[in-house]
C-alpha cells in the first residue's frame, strides 16, 4: 500500500490538534453519527484540562488509496524531546503558522529541527478567517525564518496553503474555495515522498523505538517506524542498545497498527509503516529492535540537554501520609526511573542521603506535569525550588540563555522591559505588532525567568503573552535579585482560626483560609515587608462573662491567594519546599523548627 508519514508541527495554540480532528473526520475515520470529543488526540486528562499537547501521538487516515500516518506533536519547548524523536520517524512535516501571530519562538525551534533532518515542510497558514489575520505578513516572516535557519533551495521552495482548522477547510489561494481539507490531503500525497524504507523491504527487519508506554494487558509497548524488512507477529527478535550491546531476545506478542484514533492488531508490519510492538520487558526509547542476524544498531537522534533540575524528596511534614498512599522513597524512585525511561528529556540521579532525587528536565512546565501526574497517582512529595544547570567550558562558567518573545499592550511594554532588564535580560528587538500591541524579543538567563510568569501576568493585567525557547549558552551574568517579600510562618500546629487570620490580614496576603490544618514551619502567607515573620494562626478570641456594649461583628476574611503547582514551585526560595499531596499543596520552610532555621542561616552566611 502507498504510505506517507507526516508530522504536524507548530507553536503552542496554533491549531495542530484541532486540525488533526478535522483531518480524521473528513477522511472517514469516524462514522457520521459517532460521538467524538473535541481535540480527540489530547487523550491525557492533564492535556484536556490545560488545552495543551504533552505527548506525541500517532493516528492514520486513508485518502485516495494511500495511508497517511499523522503524528500530532507538542508545541511547548519543555516537551521538545518528544518533537525531536518524532521527526526522525517521518518523511515530511506540515508546519502550521497562525496567520495573525506569525512564526513564534517554538515555530523556530521545531522548524530548525525539521530542516536539519532535511525534511521539506508544507506551510499551512492557519486561522486566516480571524479578524486580525495578516497572511501575507505571516508568509513573509516564515520565508525569512527559513532563510535565517539556513534552509536549502528545495526547502525554501515550500508549498503554501491557507486554512481554518476549526472550520475544516484549506485552499491553495487566499480567495479560493473554502469547502474541505481535500487540498491539504492532495498536497501531502504530492509533496511528501513515500518512505525510503520501502526499497529495503527485502532486508532483515530493523526498527528504531521512538516512544514507550505501558499497557495493563500487553505490558511494555514501543512505537517506531519500520526501517527495513517485514515483521510477522510471533517472530523472535532482539533489542540492541545505542552502542550495539544485545539487551534482550523476545517473541513479538502483538503488532499494533494505527487506524483512525485506535490501534488494531495486524499480522505483519512492512518497511516504512509506523507500528507499535509488544512482548519485550527491557528495551526502551532509542534502542534498535531487529532481526537476530542484525549486529549494527540504528543511529538515534541526539537530544538537547536538560536546563533545570528539581529535588523530589519524601514528604516529612507532620501531615505526611494522611492524604496519599505512596510515601516511601523506594516507591518514588521507581516511579521517577520509569519516567526517565520513557521521557528522554528527563534525567534522574540519587542524592547522597537516598531520601531525595535530583530530576533534571527542560522547564518548569515539564516538571509541573510530572509532579501533577504523580500526585494523581497517590504520591506525596516535597519539591525544591528549580535550579538552573550550569556548564563549565575552558575554565569559564556558562549558563543557559533563553529567547523570550513577549506580546503586550503598549501601556505595559515599559514595565516588562524594566523587569526583564532587572533579571539580566538583553533587549534584542522591540517593534509594534499591530492592534495596539508591542512585540519584545529579549535574551534572558533561564534562572531569571524562574517565577517570572506570575509577575508578568500581574504587570500586564493578564493580557500579555510570553513565550520562551532555549537560545544559547553564555558566560554567567552575576546574581539576580529574588523574591522581594518575606513570608508569614506558622509557629503553632492545629487548625487555623478565622479570628486569628482576620487580625493577621494587615501583615500581608494569606495563602490559607479558616479551619485548614497548619503546622509549625508552614508558610501561611506573604509578609508585606521583606523579612520573614512567625505568626500564630490558631489564636482564638478571649471570651469573658462580661457582655460588650456593642454586638460582636462577624469576621469576614479576604479570600486567600491559591497558587497553582507551577506558581508554588516558582514562588519558593532555596530554604523552602512545596509539600505536594493528592488533595493539597502547602508551602513550608525546609527546616520546620525555628532554631534549626537560624542555625542553617548562620551556616549559609559563613
């Protein structure tokens, strides 16, 4: 059968998953009366809640007798490890660009990876029916981007389609018919070459594993593209590591092919097709699955190194074990090792005490998603502030710099530039972006961006959009000022009292409401000054048998500030932790006892 393998790549929110929905509908992958969720490819609960794609997923449609395997990829830089592996599995890419926003930082990141692999993109200007769409400007910016990324002549001669993924149409010209996505299907068949692997059908079977998942019934499942040969279900094959060592010999219990949104068992897999295999216990991502006669592994795509690290420790607070059922360090370690196996962008190392683990990854969002998944599985954890990973080169200390692109309303541009410069950022570009907006591009150290997003939304009244992507390594830029305010620390253990919280409101903002469990050393609010203050949230009103002349007024509390997981992790300082349980997020000091805190502070200043 005629096969095409294509990945859909784009910046966050440029419409990848919505477009795939329409491709599936119009190709007949769904019945006319079938109930299908919106953004059907975002099957993971966190993906649906946040409206983002985290895991790359495969689907397949049939069009005019050809099978088109489509891979929906994540848009966030934090999940770039997924994108890099997936691109080595396809023969073409469909680059989606929002006709109003134009190419964004993540567009640049995914496009550079695709061009480096020699893929020839099809450019789809999406959302051209938006009132502020400027498709001609967006197209010029895409061409400039390709030139800046050293695209060759073939790649620069890219086909362009104008589309609206939500409305389900694509057209060769801006004023052409707006009916169906047929022009996009036809363009994929004409522009994307059939897999080169088809010519190697007679050679022994080889396949590079690109994604890994676990199934309750089938066990370990590895997905990848068959590079050569044919594999029959029930055959015995082996797995080779990157350096050519044999890991395991196993019998293939199931071959699963992608058909629409589902996976169907098939009897055999041929060169060029994307399939999932079950039956192994040890092989992982980037290993080669091959015939017993093969001795050379397939070269795997190198992955960009992690840029931040977070310490995952056991929860040792007085409230530990009340909420979750997975609290031991051994169970936490097993779960993190499993994550590192399937997610090549994550690295896990043990710390000397054995009760905490250093997890290095791409960014706060990636860490936040991992922690959120673990708390939903019943884990209790204590999480440290993210630290940026430095690099030594020629005796010089280097740190990661990120390219930050900000779109803000003009009145807020000055305050954003000021904040970025305080964080050692260097302004690269500032220009009007139409409709009263200003686009700011700056190069900022990664550590300066930890915790900035919440402050940015406050400064821009929630109207600004900030995107970031790794730019380069540069010499260490010096100290960056941290959080300005101190915190309010509980000095007692028990349940908070409304009367006490009411009297503490003039000391700062509260993070807790009345009747909540608190303990000594727990952070219950933000101080209005720059020093930490120990307070008593349990202090009740002293009652006497003498009636006051005026009636007692009911206590009305200001609603507490509730932080999301990422906000909490970014808010804390180095001597603080976030206690994460399935139903609660609490901020606390690393040392709960005030005397221990003072001793630790003295040690730090020596």
